[in-house]
């Protein structure tokens, strides 16, 4: 199939009104990828994390369930990028340059305010504040460290705490 695609691309490109742009795009960025099996191909596709992904195969449900990184997925020969961009309810504001690895296309959720909160019990502070104190102090964030130190002293008054963090000795090298 890859060889067939390679053979027909020149005529597909030549038929386009902007053939010079299409030819340059195919020449500079076009790829045909071969794989041993569909699992490998799904992994490769997820690495590419392309903006638009067209899948034409008999087992569309497998691909829908196993592909994870794409801006918008077009399943079967009946669907096309144009449908997503213009007609079917999704849109063409999609992540480019592999951004689909961590983001999806623009949708109503992008306009929703997400609120997060934390509520940590006194007992849980034994773990959270002990770790938070050390991490913060190591990063030079003394105020954050002291907020945890205060909770450790308050909730665990009978325990002894060593709030010192090992500071690596900096050495000056002459001539550098």
C-alpha cells in the first residue's frame, strides 16, 4: 500500500490548483511509515500526535480504542478532515506540532472554569508536611517549608523534627 501511495501522489498533487505548495509539502514533510503490526503503528501514530488523523481499515473500533494522541480522529473512508473542520460539530482549532500528546482540540471544556481544592487531615500532615518541608527548603522556598514545619510541630508536638536540609558545598575552581 505504501508503494501505491508513493506512485499516485505525483498525479494527486499535479491535479491541485496549488500544486507547487502541495509538491513542496510532500517533498519536505511527506512520509510513508511501515510497521510490523497495528500495535506498533498505533504507538508510532501516538508519537507523531498529529493534528488530523484519518484511519481507513476494517477494524475501526480497535483504532478508536487504541489511539490516544491526535487532534481529531477521522474513522473510515466516509469521514474526512473537511467534515470535522466545517460540518460535524468538532472544529479545526486543533493542537499542532505534537501538542496532541498533552492537549486536545478546542471545545467547550476549554471555556469552563476548573476549580481544585485540597483538604488534608491533621494525621495526613505527617506525610505531606514532612515531604513538603524538605522539598520546599531544598528548592530555597523557606516560606513554604515553614508552613509545613508549623503544622508538623502543631499536630505532632511529641515528635522531634530536623528541619535542616543538606546544602551541597559549592566549590570554586580557579581559572573557570
